């Protein structure tokens, strides 16, 4: 074959973008440099940019194309008309004899390599302005799958050539500032991975929404990967913690979510690129497409690829249904989070008790509002006005011009790696994908607020609601002797705060994880056969699809909820408080009313430590312990510290510690620390005895104030009396801090008091308290205040 027209992919590397485009350069780099690290990439050949230029010159197309593009730039000609004219000219061209021969020789070499008379191949476009660190150009050029035979290969290459001038590609290049005349096109002829009978997907070497760098996020669905990338399906997702990947004894999958996977793209017959969309079977929808070992293999490859390139990557993978082998089929730079400067965090707060109309997967962490415009196709694009909320079933690259004008995007279908998600991140547009029914539940012209501030859950509310936006400056943050930690409630939002200069998590509440991620009373899972309410049984069965043992559902969801929070700060300490629902709060969980007593005063009732060793609840507490043991052991997140709430007596402490040890959580083993909440006057009065049993105190100022002053913290009539700065409360705090210093026990406080009241912060710093744990939005301001107090040499009153 003519050497400058068609060459094996393995002869190219990452510096050859000008010769074979971004995609082919990356494939060649992996074939030549990453095989020794176990990364499998299908073999192929590259039809070079020189070949494309040769095709244009042979058919005298340069001047006509330039003329059409000039009409677009200078005369205001219609984009659709110009694009159609150029594509028609290219599509009617003929291949020069030498190029035709070189391509067919390259295809024949692939057939010989794989020992087949006609090998099926993927034909992919690879532009010189594509897969670059500052622009993804996602889906702008053509990809054709399952192409077999010489004539179909030639036809597919010509299709790729014409796709350089689709309307979307012309528009996207103009938006990114690339001159069409300087952009060349190469084409890949690559052995097809038979994922149509298996699965495929995408993975990122950081969290694509928060930019958190210490995870690999893997998405996968049944069939060919283009179906997932196109946003047509809600995929399975796994989040793998990078620091544990190298340890063969760990499986650091800190989260997994089973997607709906309603349909898949499979092979068909009878035409060029023969594929079709079919519905998945129920068993496929309820089963993950990969097992944990396969996820770990992909994650290790992702880390190897990122290490090799030196920056975050967006990688496509596929599993061959014939051999069961996994392959990497594309790798490109991640183009959104990796470009963030990281000097500020923009924080959004939406204060509403309204129920959302629609929920889906949140893309980013922002809020936007505007009138709904439901579009079933781009034929209706003329109805769209700048600032509308675009609501549609799904998007593809043709929708990019419209998406750039939207205040927000909401789709029925797709996951976090769908086209709508990728482009919305790149454009900085608030988006909710995979909502399932937005096009049915929303109406044209309806004013809505689209919110992505609740972690993974994106929500659409009726009306234009009020929200707050704050730019948190991360520059010049002072160091303090007093540790400034964060309180975090939502595992889904944990990764959003990784840039915050905090000293760890001082309070992660187990009950929030149970309420948000499990929703079911643990005894209703353990004793499902005893549940009498048919509606409750139906809800539980729906939530726990795919779990043969309902107890495993609880353990699995708790494990991954805690793990996301712990991973977000690793290796800094993360203090997880064991569940502290009151009986009335437990009753509000699905199935809870059947298993909870009615108490006159739940605040002082069956809560905290007393529950854990009670025969009526002990089995449920064991599930909580099993989850924490998995987090610290199997996942390797040994930065988790356990905290026991509402522990009334040292005798209760002994019973709880005994149960923890029986569940593989013995204090002191494998570095495990166990803290106790200091929120009962008995904790203060017997601080020395509690210090013998625990490694640290965390002062719960709300309950300590309530029980010291005898003031119901929830009573509006008594609010003027509820004050943690009361002399009695401050004396109690002083006593426990002094006891902690005397016994060498750590002591901190979790609550808003230090940030709400400067004089209270001054009091705590003067005592020499070890840490303060606050909501994320006040960490920076409190750190500045504490630094000033420490510099001034503050002493207690």
C-alpha cells in the first residue's frame, strides 16, 4: 500500500494528530505504548489526512468548498444549504486509484491478521480538530459500525469524509474558533469488537461533574457503545476509588448504580453499517453488565492510560461477546473539569420545600430557570427562544447549536456519559438527564426551575424559585492549629466539596444515608415476610430489585453511601456517626410504622446507643456494622472513624463496643478509632470514664444545650432560651475539653455555633478545642476567623 495514504495504527503516536487526527493518534499511542501494561486495543489501519487531501484534489473540490464556506461567512447564506451542497459534492467524488488500492490493501491486511476472509470493522472519523484537551468535538463526525466487505468499507470512508461538513460540525468548529479550511480528516478502519452481543461503555478518570480526581467513573450498557454515547439509554455506573486500585486485596468500588438499560443497539443485516435498536429483556435490565472483577480491570486500564498521557481521560470500552475479552476502543482528553482553574468554588443554594415535578440525573451542580420548550425534533427548532429550558427525549450532535442557547436542558433518556451530559458540561449549561418522563409531565411555556444542587439527583420544580449563588475563594486560605472540618449529609454531594480546604469530615450522619439512599426501615427488610401492608411490600420490592437477600440491599447502599463520603476526603479523617433516628423518624421510613413504638417524647426515648444492644433492634444494627466493616476492609477506606451517639452511661458504651467488635470493628484493630458524642450531661460529668472507652469526643451542642437547660430545641416558644453560649452550657463544654486534655483524648464540636457566633468561636479557640466541624459554606470564613483568633493568642474567659 502507498505508505503516506494508509498505515497501521500502531505506527502512529500521540504527536501525530496533524497526520491522522486526534482519535487515530490516541489509538496508535495505546497500541504502541500501553500493551505492556495490559491494555487491549483492537488492531486497525489509519487512512491519513494526506489521503483526504488527495481525495479533494483528485475531485477538484477545494475551490467549490471554499466558495460555499465564503458564502456562509460573508453573505449570510443558510448553514443547512451550505452544508448540504458541500456534502453532496464530496459524496459524488471518486477515489483515486492509488488511494482505493491502499485502503483495500489495508483492509486485506486486517483480514489476514484475524484469519478471516472478510473481517467486520468499525469505520471512525478522526479529525485534526478533535479529542483535544480544550474541546471534545463529541460526535461531530461519522462513525459506522459492523462494516464488512471491500465495497462497504469504501462507501463508509466516503461517508466519513462528507461528515466533516455536517451542519453541526461546521457550527461547532466556528464556536470553538477553528477554521474549516485548516481542519483535516483521517479515517480509522479498525477491527470491530463484537459488543453487540455483550456490552460497551465509557469511563472517565475523574468525576465528570465535580472534577474529583481520585476516582474512575465507569458507565456501561448492553450492546454497542454508540447507543450509550448517543444518550439513548440510562447505563449502569460504577465509581472506583483510585488509591485502592493497586492493592490486589481490595475492590474499592465505592458506588454502583444499576441503570434502566431499556434498549440496546445490536447487529442487523442488509445494509451499510447494519445495526438496529431493540428492547432489552427484563433480566438484562435487572442485571449489571459487568461484574466487579471486570470493573476493576477497566479501572486499572483507565489509570494506566491517564498515567501515560499525564492528564484526565475520557475512554470508550467494549466487551467482545464471542471471546468475553474487554477492549479500549477510544481514548481522548477530558475537556471540561480538567480545564477548571480550581481557584474558586461556585456554590448554589436552593431553599424550597416544594416537591419536584421531574427528577433525573444531575449534570453539574448549578441552578437555572426559564420557560419550558418541548421539542420532539429539530424540525421544531424555530420555536426555540434564547433562555428557554430545552426539554426533549434525547439529544445528538445536531442539537449543539440549540443547547448553547438554552438556560437548561432536560432529557427523558441518557446517563452521565450521554451526549447531552457531555455537551452540557462543556457549555456550562444546567442539565438533568434520564428523567424518564419530562416530555410528558412538563408543558410548553411552563416556568420551571432546574436544580442540580442535591448531589446526583437533578430536579425540576414548578415556577421560578429563589436561589443563592456564592463564589467561594480558595486562594490565600490560612492554616490553623484548630482543625476546621465539614459536616456532610448527602453522599451524592460529597464529591462536589473535594476542593474545599477542610481537615476532613467531622460529622457524616448515618441516618441521612439511610433516609436518602435506602428509604426502608431495616427491620422491614430483615422481616419482610412479616410486613402486612401490600403497598409497603410493593415499594420494598421495587427499591431492592436485583437483590436476592433484602438485607444485602441495606448493607450495599449503606456501604456505598459511607464510601463516597470517605473517599471524598481520603486520607483525611471522616467521622461517621451511627444512626440516630428517633422512633417517630424511623416510623417515617418505608415499613417503619409496623416496627416502631409510639413514644410520648422520642427525643428522650429509644434512640442512639440504647437501640444498638436492644434485642428488638440488634439485628438491624448488625447490618450497619457489616457495611462499615466493608468500607474499612474491602474498600480500603481506613480513614473512617466510628462515632456513637446518645450514649447515656459507660455501661452502654461497653455493650456497643462489644457489638462493634463482634462485627469486625474492634476499637484499635487496623487503626480503628471510635468516638462518642458528648451531648448528655452524663457525658460531661463522667468524661474521664467515657475517655477510657473512646478515642475522642464530639460535642453535639444542640442536644447538650437542650438537656443542660431543659429547653426543647424544637419549641418555637422557647427559642429565646435556647443558646449554646449560656454560661451553664459553656461550663459543661469547658469541663469536657479539660477532661479530654487531661486524658489525651481528642475533642471537637459539630454545629453551626462557631460560625454563627464569633464570640462562641473565640471561646472554643481559647479552650484549645481540637476541631470544629461546620457546613461547607462557612468553612472558609470560619478558618479565617479562627486564624485571626489564634494569631491574637486568645485565652478562655
